[in-house]
């Protein structure tokens, strides 16, 4: 009998936390402190705003948005791809875009990099455009060993998964300290599993707000809206850097109406 009050107590805390996060997100999202710094509808030449890591990716601008296909061979590092903004973004930021998954994969990740720079240890200088040649093969280890960045994986699956419902959303922070394990040392608690989101062919609006203390990630689609959040207080601050769209080999998606705001 003693378990019922305890369960109710924890359930009440969870509901309160969700409500508090929702109110904080709405207040930030609707604030007039944001100033538009970057906008790309995805319908015109992508090379005006972006540069690409990976020789096998295909980028195509269409009236419906920018189609981004990674290379077709799974488990082949040369077929991964990252699309980087030419602009760099400083301080707190908000990003919005429409996302439509085009593939039917049950494996591999789609990742958003926020405020990425090199570690500053030669040859991985802070301006990552100075070492594009070192990312012609976009192996994951090149990024998590040699960059400072936040990593948000979404519409993502474990590498050996076969269940289309077992997606995850996860946040990590780079770099991996020398000799440490990527999975255990980069992850920011807590991941979310089986979200019911990112169905193939369905369009979702994604809104990210990143401050020094908190990360919010909201997904809205037809008849569905979910807010996810992570505490950044105990992690090194990222002050400025580029935004990257990463797709592992075989992954494909359409991006439209990408906007990035920084604080006035």
C-alpha cells in the first residue's frame, strides 16, 4: 500500500517538471530578444549558405525545400555527409526548420551540430573551414575527437536496429577526452526513446533553443507536439561556432525554411 503514494509523488513531480519546461520554453520562444541572423528557404542554390563534407552526398534544391541524401553504402565512412553553415553563431541561439524524413531506414543517425569549432589543437584550429580537407572522409571520430560542439541526434536508430519504432533523441557534447569512451563520456542525460515522431514522408517543425543552462527541442507535426529538454549547467559553455546537418550513410531528408536567431 505504501507504493501508491510514492508513485503518485513521482508522477506529480514529472508533470510539474514538464509544465515548468513548457512555460520556460514558451517564454523564451516568444521573447522579443531574438534577432534573425540566418535564413534559407531551401529552394535556391545551397552553396550560397553552406559547405559540404563528403564526396558521395547529393544536395538538391526544389520548390519544396532542400533534399539532402547521404551516400548509399552503409558502414562506409566515405558515404557519410555533413552540411555546414558558412555563418558562425554566437551566444544563446534559437533555430527553426521544417524536416521531412525521406528514407525508410531502421538504422543510423541524423545529427544536428550546434556551435561547432575545432579544439584549437593543430591542425584542428577553431575555424573548421580551415581544415575541410581533413573531413573529406566524414568519419564520426574526426568530429567527436577534434571539435567542440553540441550534438543532437534525432530521427535516429541504433546501428543494428530493425524495428522502425525504436528511434531515439539524444544530446552529446564534444570533444571526447583522450582515452575515454565516446558513448559514456559525451552523453548529456537523458535520452528519449520510441518518440512516435519522424515518420517517413511526414513534415515536422523543429524548434531548438540553446542557452548556457538549458537545451530545448520541440517537434510539432499534424496532431502531435512534443517538447524535450536537457540541463547544460554542468557542461562547458559553447560561445560561438557553426551549425552542421549530419546524415549518416543511407539517410535522406528534406529541409525547408531554416532560420537561426541570436540574442540582440
